[in-house]
């Protein structure tokens, strides 16, 4: 188990003692977001040490030209990057002519960061000795409002602890920013115009190429020791930086507070001509409400979120802190209010993976949002894919597919493929199946039968048409095969007949055929509309049935096992446990050639299919496949431990399930992969939630009914969670001697360990 410098607390993330080498890691871990915007936990004051400055706006991106050695037909021309936006948090302070810089102070004492997840509040405090005769104390509180998505609030308290402190305060907007992960180091923004006065500053910027308009605004005022409010700051503009500047003196023992409102108004929601008026409105209302009132409203909004999504664990504070951290970050990243937005693997915490949408959303995130929020939130995630169906068809056409075949992108911002690794872009096509499965999973869990005739059937037909063209009939095998693919295990590229991909394709064809027949029967008028739009021919059903019934699946010649792909048994099947510890993770120590020839599995592949289609295989089959594949799995994807935790729990292997749970839940808090400074693993956090609810909680939908089959790890004395199942709040409380399930709807049939629960 990795050790962490963070304190264990059920509701808080706490760092004590200043350590420059941990600054960038903490900037990730203490990140804030409100679904609309987010920012890393950078210091407000100047910091000359190593730092990763990052502020991000949902939906704003830049098409950074792909950097490859040579081009291939169908290759994406760019890799979409979430943009590092102009920063509004800066409050640089000189004390008696000396910059307040924790990297150069004579002494930094009583340093503490605290992220109160229950309240959504980030606090940082310290004492700084600037010279032998001057010492100050600082406490900073920051939050991004859940009530007003365009508003962030900073309360910066300073006290003169020793000697007089003559303060030079520079509260500013910084437009001189760029992405750390730029391929060509191009500028991403152009600044159009500015507005500045003694009380208000704003910067209108536009992204190059994508032409997103953004107004970054800020307002700062000073609260003196006498509770006097002073908004009279001098304004200054210099090379893309707008400042509000003020001088203020503190006698020894005196204190003051700097209150700053800031955020972004974007052209996605407002006319450019009204930017400044809208920003002024937000500031005016914020000042009228005041810091304390804004904070109370923000905390109440978080209380409402926790009332539906909290998971309580008894007897294990380390596990409790971890799951709440995961739930907290998921809610900071996406709230479902805007169907134009989706969930990037790093959320608002960093730039790796471009901040784009992956198949993670459908495979891992939708279950969390379905169960912890109103079903409209998950529906918006599905609508996101429907709205991009034309782009998915265009993506397939670039690769030579026809007749409305749709290939959803591996990575996207607007529906267009923008991944820059060919073995992923062209071959990791199982993402199509994950989207179809999410439609099935959504209707199964929510009971919403309106999505498929309204939007989902078009998506399913496009995906089914892709599979029919991606397979071909092998005379040698007397079956349909799929060549040149990459499964979820990205440590195997360009292989033939990946079992998981073939199984998904077969299932998609069968499921889509059923939905076509259902819509034709139950919504005939709508089906006629769709038939005309899709150029539908009934002969497609026969084609799908032929392919599905004759799909090829590689099998072990001697054991009742599906093989991950053709030729898997040709590998030297040495368990991962035999690897030298100094060679782990192998992706940081081995050549790619060696990895590709090895038997080692990055994440669940065959077992991903056993997770998705749990009702297709009995427990004995799951056990055989788990025992064969898990020992070969190195779990070097953040998405791996959660699936294995769920499957291990189903097999009753609670020690193994618990170990996988800790690995997935504390992946960032304990920095397992030594990369947390790059940002958090947001989408795998949804898998962490699944490992408790679907793993330990045993939540499944079987034959249209909710089943709960809980198992309690020995490290816990109990755990409790809530899920919103078909509009009904179901509360589950698991103890060592009993499970209590409560639901106000007395007519809802719920099974616990196979027995109907009496409400």
C-alpha cells in the first residue's frame, strides 16, 4: 500500500507542513470545479517554485495540429485540447517591498491546506517570516459557486503578526497563459479588448481556430480591521494582464481581508455584446449577497448533492475518505445541466488526454450519474452522442464505410475524431459497443422507454451498420471475423478477433434488431419517419441475424475459456506476480515492442465483457475466466481495479475485492502511478463508486427488477448508499447481521439476496 502525505479524515483532505516538491501534486488533489469551470489549487500569491498553473472552462477547446512523423489516410488532423484559460485568481502581495513568495520566504510555518468536501470549500493557511522583523499570517478560502456557475469567490485574510506590514496588493487577471501540453507551442488565444476601472476589470478573449469568445472578469474589494469596505483600487493594464492595485498598511496585530469575485462569461451562453453587462450583474449580485451568504448558499447546494450521492462506510476512515473524494470530484466535473458538455478523463484538474470525451463516459460514468441524480442527467450524456451522430457517420466515411455506418470517436470534443495514435484511432473500435450498451443500460435502469424511439434507435442503427461492414466472412473459419483491432487491453495492438470486441458486435446487432422491431410495432408513425430518414431496408435485419449467429469467438482448445484474441496462447503466460518490482509499471520500464509481445493485460478485456453482460455467464464461467486473466493483468490503467473489484466481490473474494477497491479509490490520494501532478483520474472515480454499489452492494437489474446482493468487507462494520432507481430513492444499509432496504414506493419490487423485500 502506498503511503500518502495527506491526513485521513472522513470528510476532508488535509495537508500539513509546506513542502515544495508536493506543490504540483496538491494543486491537482485540491482542485475545484462546479461543472461549468474549474481550476487547479494554485496559490493566489506569486510562487517562484515549480507549479502547474491551470484554469479551465467546460466546452472550450482548441484543435492543436497532430504531431506525427508521417500521415495516414483517415488520420485526425488535430488533437483537441482543453484550453488553459485566462486566470482570474491572482492576488500578488508585496509586504514592506518584499514579494510574498512561499518559495523564498525565510520561514513558512503552520502551513495547512484543507478541502472540506462536505461544504465544497478549499482553505489554505500559513505564517510567513519575510525578514527578521516582519511576520504575517494568511488564511485563504476559495470556492466555485454551485448556484452561479460563472462565479468564483476568494476570501484572502492577512494579519501582521510581527512588525508593521505595508501591503502592496495586485489583484489581477492574467491573459499571458498557455497550455503545458501544446504540440507546437502555438498561441491558443487572441485578446480582443479590455475593460478596467477602480472597481471592475474584464478581458475579452477569443480562441484561435475554434473562435470561442470568453470574458474573464474580476472584482476586488478590501475589508479593513474596522469592517470598512473599500473598492477603490487603481486599475492597470500591461501586456494581457489587468490589475486592480491598492496600498494598505497594517500595524502589528492588525488584519484585513481581500475579497475577490471572478469567473467567465462565454459566448456559448451569452451574446458577446452583453459580456460586460452580464459580468457586472454577477458581481453586483455577489456583492449584495456578501461573502458569507454566498458561502452558505454554496454549502446548502453541496448538502443537497450529498443527500443523494453520499456513501457511508463504518469502521474504515481511509476507505470513507477515498469514496467521498471520488464522489466529490465527479460532482465538481459534471452536473448534467448542459447537454453540450461531457466528462473528460482529467476533468478540470489538468490537460492530459486533451480533456476530451472517451468511452469512459458510457462504460463507467453513466451508471454513477443515473443512480445519484435525476435521470435527465444521464439522458443528457446520451443526447450528447445523438447530437454528434452526423460526425460519427462522417468519421466512418473517412475510413471507407458507407450507408450511414457510424464510428464514434475514441477522443472528441465536437464529435470529430481527434486521437493521435493510429492503433487507437483506427482499431480501438469497441468504443462503439460501449455507447450502444449505455443506451441499453440507461433504459434498463431508469425505465425510460422514450429515449430509443426519440434518439437512440438512430445511434444503434448507425453502430450496427458499422459492425456489418467491419466484419467479413472467413471461408477458413466458416464464421464472421474481425481483423486488425485493439481491445480494451491497449498492450495488444492490431490483433485479430478480440473476443470482447466480437462479443459486443454480436450483442449490438441482436439488440438493435430487437429495438427496430419494437419501435416498428409500438411507435409505427415514428418508425416510418426514421425509416425514411435512415433509408431503412428490412433486409438489414436478416443480414444482422446472419452475422450475429455466425460470429467467430476464439476459444482455448482444451479448457472452457474464451481467448482474448487469436494467438493468445502463443505467448509465454508468466503471471504478473513474477515481474520484478523495479520493472513496474512496465509501461515506464519496457520497450513498446516488449510489451506487445508479452501476455500482460493493461486492464479488463475479456473480463470487461463479463462485467457488462453479467447475466450471460454463470458464476463458474466467471471464476474460470477471472482465474485465467487476472493473474496476467498489471492494472496499469486507472480503469482496471474497479472492474476487478466488482467481479471479485461477485465471486465472494472479499480480500481481493477490498484491495482492488482501495487501489481504485485512493489512486490519486496515494498517487499510485506517481503522476497525480498531471491531474486526477476523474472517469475512473465513477468506477470506484461502481465498485461499492455494484460490487459490495451487489446492485443489478435482472428481469426488469432491482436486485441487491450485498457483501461486507471484514474491514468495515457496515456501509450505506442511496440510488435513484426509476424515480424512486432506494436506501440500502448493510450491516454484518442484516441489510435494511427502504423505499417510499411500496409497489416497487426489490430483491435482496433473491428474496422480495417487504417495504
